[in-house]
């Protein structure tokens, strides 16, 4: 039986910002050691919006921090579900 799951961007962003961490978000990240998370096709835009338009503009992250976090995300077993035509 598969235990793959859908992850929301708010959980993913909690991994990025120390002041937004939670036990639940950490547990979801730990699950990625065994399972795959699925996200909607719009997810990369959501991540970019939070990192660039919100975090960088408000000086919560530098551009280098955003780039590093994006690279780390790309190494996780997160599959983007493409929308059907």
C-alpha cells in the first residue's frame, strides 16, 4: 500500500523559515525519507512567489538563500502533478 501524499505550500515554506517551523511540518519532511509528496502544477509558482515576492522583498531571505532553498527542494521526492489538457 502506497503512503504517498499531497503537501501544501504552507508546509514547504515552514521548512524555509525558522520562525514558522512546527512539529507537523518537520514530520512531513521526515516522511519524505520513505514516501513521495505530490504538489499541483501551480506549486513552483507558489514557491517562487513566497521566496521572491515576499521573503526577499521583506528582507527575510537573501537571493542566495532563496536559490539554496530551491536547490534543496529539487532534491526531495516531490512530484509536480501536471494538469490535464
